[in-house]
C-alpha cells in the first residue's frame, strides 16, 4: 500500500480526477474485478459461494478484498439476510449497471480478437 502523501499517489489521484479513462481503469483494473462484474451482469444476483465457485483460482482473501473494493466504488451492492446460517448476495448497483455496454463491448472485442494474441 502506498503512502497517501507520496508523489506517486498524488499524481495518480490527479490523473484520475482529470482523465476519464484513467479513472475507469483504476476502478476496473486487476485480475478479478471485470470477471466479478461480468458474472453479476449475467446472473443479476449471486451468493458469495456462487461467485467463489465461478472464479476458478481466486483465493478467499482475494475475493473478499475485490468485493470490498467494488462495494467501496459503489459498483456492487451487498445484501445480507438475517438468517441462520447467514446468507449474503451480491448484485450490481445502479452505477455498476451503467457499465453494461462497456462490459459487453469488452467481451465482444475479446472474443473477436483472442485468436490474434501473440506470445513472446
């Protein structure tokens, strides 16, 4: 974690405040966030265990961290039911749903161009 007073952090915040692409990238970056959003876009609501089962290779710790980040960015809602055993579901927030076209276009682009990926 970077210090909040570091030049790197200050520059990052300034760039994100003045560039829509930089802000979007900071919110969606990482290995797992786009997959979580895509699953929620397709399924509408998913329980924690359903997300974990769909995200092959993700650790519990990473899934929890990414869900918290997506919540903090107001892209997903966490719905907790007062039951025994506890039940928690996740869904896209209104802000998260606003990414629908972007996510679909990214999926289409990836499907179209995945065969053209070069290995080095």
